[in-house]
C-alpha cells in the first residue's frame, strides 16, 4: 500500500460513526452530498434536519469534521447501465 492510500484509509477510520448520533449525522450529511447541496456553511442546515439538537461539543465537532471529510471525499454516483 502506498502512502496516499494509507492516509486515505486512516481518514476514513476517523470518520466512521461510533454511535447512533454520529450515524444520524453521517447519513444526513451524505443525503445533502447526494443532492449536491453540501457545503461547509451547511452545518446549520444539517443540524436543523437532524431529529435531535446538536448541543454536545462532540456532536458539533463530528458534524464539522464529517462535512469537511465528505467534501474532500465525494460520493461517486454510479449510473445503472441499460443492459
């Protein structure tokens, strides 16, 4: 494995949700990304969409880190072939 792949996999490990709140944050951010509306300033919009208030420092830190990570690691849409 070369250095670039190693650093990418390390970043992914740090972004993997570790609890239900982080999972909800990740799913919501990913939905914004799939819609093409994700941007760093979307923090408040994402927080408003969640079913719980983002009042804990760990939640808000994860939200900000996940948005930055998702922007740097976009979701690739795979188009179904007509075969």
